[in-house]
């Protein structure tokens, strides 16, 4: 490890988020080399895409929900190289004491304000996206676009991962309330992006106060075991702790039952507290269960709350929940409620789910396989395709400047995302040929089977600024809901989802084969 004199062990503004140094080292070395060899201003096009949807092991996603775009555009607005950062970069030493970054390059970096000359096309944030389809395309001077890669993937990969997980939780939970409780388990400030993405994905609220308020959403939460413990340690009781909380929050009273004994003391003490609360003119919100067999306890607690005259009190479940465990809980509740002589649907309708660690970390699939690849270079006559062949076939890229369309069948359901050459316009009134992106398979869609062809990429950054104000959170959620409604149920299912078709147009398929030097086998 080589340290820079004067900065040993210190985090300072040299590591600032709103900095062009918020990147990987090799982005800087490549950008400088482009500058030195006359390629810095060569116009290029890069695509961002992911190779496969998240696979959580026991269950898999059939699609993703796009998030993080607003945060990326905000970063682009403020990212700069300060004087102090410039001095530090010039002081960096490589092997043999050589300084890898020269003054010309550092001055060039300092001039990168507003990403002039860079144009970003993107799928709208909040929409459903699919593996292999370019959800962001960036064109502009080579060195500038290269420099954008790390920050772009950093902002989009994680947020998309969490939004996707949240959408799965929303779907499995049905109409029940889902709360995001993951801030304490998040990776540092990623909690901010994670909470926003979770809200886009469909959770109803979050315990993260600062991010919730910044987004105009009321934060939600209950109390911890430590609240009851503190009262007991001070010579009081669980019952007195509950009474104190109820007096402080008479209209927002949710009591945690399992600090001492869920059924033996927690539930009776909560019911007694609720009765006193009601006499004072307030109704309790409910209780929370954070340990034990959550489904079994939920049924028993629901029965006792009903008997005590609190049929509307909610039961919030927490503790290592994810979409699979919520599905299992709901199945068990249905069975046990019948055995207890209760209406299963009434029990399910009063449940809420607090999901923390497994949402904010995307448990089982902690990273999205998102990449940013050079696909075209401007050569004076247009976009010349650039292709990465790779010894691993699935890592070979699809070359060329592209457009992206969503094809809807006669039912109005999404049947394929069609990737085309950038100036191709699919004609829904004519038969379409859709090519598999990796092999010679293809399928034909007669005109009568197509109801709509929707363009998905739109310009979101141009002339040094975002092209439109950011939509509010409710609009981002509506986009996700509309797209999910138009997915076949097989693509949406929890386990072993159907593979959604991402296809190449005839023109792009030919372009790819030509770029690879592999003549097309037969007519397109």
C-alpha cells in the first residue's frame, strides 16, 4: 500500500461523493490515455444492461424494476474536481515514484462541468426492465463517457436490485402493509438509495426518517425491546412500559410483545393497555411480533385480540422476512386459522410485514450483474459497431447504436422487448421477426397478434442538464404497477418464472453477425 504524504489514514474531501474522483482508478488512466493519444473527443456510444435477473437461490426474479436514475442525474449535476482534489491527484505516485496523472489531464478533469457533449437515453425510472435489454445508452466524447461508467453502475445497479426485491415483496404480501426496516443493516449511506428504491418497488413506508421525509413520505416504526428492558431495569414492569408508550403515542400505539413472554405477558399486558387507551378516547394501532413461529403466533394473537374487542388491531410481523418467508407465513396462517375456527382472510388482512435485512441487502442476490459496454463509435458516416467477442459466450456484447421497444400482444400484455438498430422503427402493421440474442432461433409475430409497439428509451440528459424535472414517488410507483399488470403471470411468479423474451430485430441481428464475422444462416 502506497500512501500519499499528508493524507495518511484520513478521509477528507478528496473522497467526496460529489466528485469526479467517485470512480475506479482505471477510468482515470483510460481517460488520460485517450487524451494523450487523440481519442478523447471521439464520439462513442455505451449501453448499460444486466445479463440475468436476480436469482435468490430458492426463488428467482423474472424481471427487474429500474431505479436509481434520479440519483445518477443529480450526481452528474454536482460532480466536480475541486482544487484540493486536483492537487491530491497530481501527488499520487505509481511504481518507481512516477506520477501517473499529468497537469494537462487534471486540468481537463477540472473542465468536466455538466458533462457537456454527453447525451443519456434511458428507460423511465420505475419501469420494468429485462435481462440483455439496454436500459440506458450514453453517447458523447469517449473520455467523458468512459469516466461516467463507475458512477452510473454504482447508482443504478444497487437501486434496481432493491426495487426489484421490494416489488416481489409487494406482490406476495397482496394488499397487506409492507414496511422497510433495513437502515441499520444497510451498507453505510446506501440506506438512502435503498429506502428510495424500496418505496419505488412498492413498500408502503420506511423507518428511515431522513430519506422518508425527503421523499414526502411519513416514516413508520414501533419501539424496540430496549424500551421495555429500560423500564424493567429501572424497577418498573413490561405493563408500565406499555402504558408509558401508549400515553406518549395514544394514536400511534403499536406494542412489541416478545421482550418477556409473547403470550404469557406481552399479549395480556398489551390488551390491558389497549383497554385503558380506549377509555381515554383512543384506538390502538396494533402489536408487533419479532420472534418465534410468526404465523402460529399471529393466529393466536388475532384470536385473543378479537375476543378482547380489538378486531381491527393490526399484527406486524418482523424478523428475517423476505418474499419466500412471507409466502410461507401466509400459507401457514390460512391453515392454522381454519383449525382455530377463524376466518383465514380476516387474519391475513390484519397482518403487516416489517422487512429489514433481506430487503436492504437483497439477500440471496446481493449484486446485480449490470455492465456498461462500448457498442458503437462514430466514424464520419454514422455509428460503426463495436463488439466484445469474449471467450465466455454470454459475455459477448450486442454491437451497434440501438433503440428499445416493448411489444404488446393482442391481449395488451407485454410479449417481448425488441432491441433494434437505432434508426429502425418497428411496424406493428406488418409481421415482425424476433431473433434470439445469442443463437439462431427466431419467432414471427403476425400483425394481428400485435396491439402496440412502445418506444422505451428517452433522452434524460442533454446539453449539460437533465431534460425534465424528476417525477414524484407516486408516479414512479404507478409506472411499476402498470408494467407489472401487463406481464404474464408466469413471468411474475415467485419461483422458476418464465423467461421473458428480449429479442433482436432482423436489422440488429444481421449487424451482430456481420460484426462477429459470422454470416447469417439463411434469410432473416
